[in-house]
C-alpha cells in the first residue's frame, strides 16, 4: 500500500477538484423547492432592515434619549415635591396656569367636599 504525503501543495492541487465534485453532487440531488409565505415575508423584512439599518440605530438612540429625559423629569419632580418651598411654588404656579379650568368649592367639615373640573373657556 502506497502512502500519500499530504502537504499544502498537494491540498492546493487537489482540493479544488474535490470541492467542485462535492458541489456538483449536491446540485444534482437538489429538487425544486418552494419557500413558504412566512419565510418569504421574514426574508423581505430582513432585507429591508439591512437596507435601512440607520432606522434601527435611530430608534435605539431615541429610546435612550427618552429614558434619560424621563429620568431627568422624574428626578426634578421628586426634588420639587420633597422641598416644601418648591412644592408650594409649584402648586401656586399650577393654580395660576390652570385657574380658568378649575373651580374650588369649599364646605364645612360636616359636609362632603366637592371639586369640579370645568371645561376650558377660550377668550375670543
């Protein structure tokens, strides 16, 4: 039995022939295949996402900015509500801004307290 020494040169010489034979064998055994509608939709979606990859990164950064903005607003609200001077000023400002839409009605302690929210009136 003859021994074959496998070297890089031998591989470079014979591997393209082997590759071609393997590919030809696979192609001969393949029948016509019909992809499902679900697969086709997913492929179209994937191709669209690859073509418009900047949209995905924009959405990712927009979410981060929205979360950061929400955290800043939330922390400002917590700080405002935790300090009495800021809290009083905050509610006075709200009362000034929303005075046209809110009606305060006060009763004695024995009676129920009733608050009405009026529809906004616009000056013409």
